[in-house]
C-alpha cells in the first residue's frame, strides 16, 4: 500500500454498489467487473467515508467484531490494500484530495 | 472478496440473483421515463402521447425509494429518453444513489457532448435499436428518413467514451432477411447484439403490432441458420470481451435474460427480483405484463412491491403447477412468458399459441419426432371428442327418424 498510514479512505465515486443481504456488491462501470464483499468487507465499506483512516476503521472493527486491536488493524489494512488494488477505494489527504 | 464480470452468468451474479429472488428484493428495475418518441416504429406497443409523466421531483423520489429497497440495476428507457429535458438531472441523482445504470435509446439525439455526459454520470451500458444495416429497411420501420445513418453515427461517440454499446434488433416481417446485416454490423463495430422475436400487442391490448409479427413457419430458416445458432458469430477480441459480459442470445420474454437455478421453477424474474415502472408511476411486474400493482403517486414503492396482491399472486406461480404447460412434453423448448400468456391467451397461467408453435418448431429442429405441445394435444383430443359426440348424436337422430 503506497498511502501513508494516517491517510483517510474514500469509496471510488465512480462505482455502483448496493448492500444485499449480508454482502455488498460493487460494479465498476468502466470495466464491468463485479466485486462482492463479505460481512467484514461490507462493514468496512459502510464506514469508509473519506474521513476515517485505517487505524480508525480498525477501531470500529475491533469494537463490532470483538477482536483484538492488532488483529483488527491487520485485517483492515489487508482489506484496504486489496480494495485499493481493485480501485474500489482511494486514499485522500488531509486536505481532501486523493493522496499518492 | 470475490470478483467476476458483471451482468453475465457469473458466481457473484448467481449469488446475487439467488439472494434477491429468495428475499423478493427488487434487484433490477426498468423505468420508462417517457413514452414520447422521435420515431414511429411500426411494431411499437406504446401510446406516444404524454398523459402526465412523472415530474423531475417525482422521478428523483422514486429513485430514492428504489435505492432504499435495494435496487442495483436500473435501466432507463422509453419512448426516447433524450426527449426528457431533465434527463441529466435524473442521471445525476441515479449516480448519487449508486445505481448500475443502463439506457435504451434510438440514439438519434446522441452527440459527442451528450455521450460524454453519459459517461460523466456513470452510465455503463447503452442498448440501441437497429433494425437493419440497410437504410431503406431501417427507416421504413422507424418512419424517420435518415434515422439509420444518425443512429449509426452515434455509436462511435458512445464507444469513444468507454460506454458499452449493444445492438438490439427486433425481428418482424419488414426486416426478417436483414438480421445477417445487423450481425455483420455488430461484428464490425465490435459490439454484442441481440435479435428479438418478441412483437407484443400494445399495452392497452390493441393487437395492431401483431400484424408485423413473423409467422412461426417463416422463422424456420432463421432458426436453422448455423451462423445464428446460439448467436455465436466469430467476433473480434473486443467483441469477445464484451460478449462475455453480455451473453448474446435470441431474445426471449424472460426479463433478466440470465439463467439461474433460483429461477428454476419460476416463470421468470418478474415480480420476484425485477419490475417495471411506467412514465406515469404505475408499477408493473414487467413491461410485458400490463397488470399495474400500484401507482407511485399514491403509494410508496415498498408498499406496492411487498404488499400488492397482484405481485403476491405472481410470486406464488410455479411452472410445475401450471394447468396445461406443466403436462407439456416439450416444455424444455418453450420460452413461455406469463405476460404474453395473459395478453394473447387471456390467462396468466395458461398456454398460448405463439409459445406452443415456437416450442414445437424448436423441438423439431432439435430432433424430437412430431413434437406436440400440451395445448395442441388437448385441443386435438377435444376436437376428436366433439366429433365423436356429433357423430353419435347424428346417428341417434337418424335412427329416431327411421
């Protein structure tokens, strides 16, 4: 992951998505690829709002899923990395723009 | 996290369909924004007068309700959608609500600037009606001189924006022999296409469009055409990729067009995880099933979707329990549509002539010896019984007079 640990994350605004049952289904209009997030991924997705960093998201995850902070942070970073690779989320700098 | 191509039969799509059918979630909605049109296609089932379309604010409110209800796939169609002056406002709201957006259009009004705006608003797919690659044939159907030229000019503009274009070609008497030209055109453009044999009565039941329908006997050469069989022409690399996303097939009345085990004993997706909304706010199970379940000017979408008796009744129908069709030996060749069963046969649960004829034709092509549908078998048995009774009655009458 190339973003700074303190970077906040936002959903890629180009995506179509919907929470369906326990999962979240996401479609990219540019390549028509459909992604499905499991319940942990869906939990993070719901809370990715451009205002929260990986650490803050991990805190929420730890509270809701009763896992240790270390496990929550590892899971959160791994998921964000995967979502970032798939261009589902983008890091934003403190000023609000996308960070590199 | 799992990934697959959208809109075709994929593991993610399979799960999505299964879940939404099980929960009766309106995954896919076809929303006609207007019935007004700048073409006058000879086979069209719509009344093009404006009888009080939903206002911009009403359209936006409807979309908000759909998003809350869980709709992901939203198709805007008409009439001609570009005749709505508020189209971009509607698309902007649709994007804000994170729908996966598709449009159906004749593309006459598409310009470079408009194509760019469609991309800006996140439209993924655009389906365009093309009746022939021959201007005289296409224009005679649309009743607009120069329409093919204008439609074809729009396609590169949409493709340049990265939009996925698909050609739709309803087949009728006027263009039966033109389908190969449309196939070649699609291949040249590197886009998928669909040929559709469905010509329906008008929504008010007027059967005038049926005069343009091709008799089943005349369809035989088309159904036997090896290049058309399963609609699998040899495409370009781009078309191959596009086709994986949009598996082409001869169009049927099944609204989603996607095979899924969740639909196994259901007539189709209508009312289970898909529905249709008219420009006047009427909610129907499908555009081809004109039984309004409610109106969005008077009721909330969720109240209609979850509680309308028409939809509840539809959800209770199982193909294995249909009174005639469940006994049909060639059922696997049939693409029975509940809406057409109602419009053409007068019974949502019944068999109707066109579906039976097509099933018999397909079964014969597949090698079934003298295939006969349950409807035709029962009609023949009834005719024999009637003849026997008449003969007996005639014999008794003759005996008495002797």
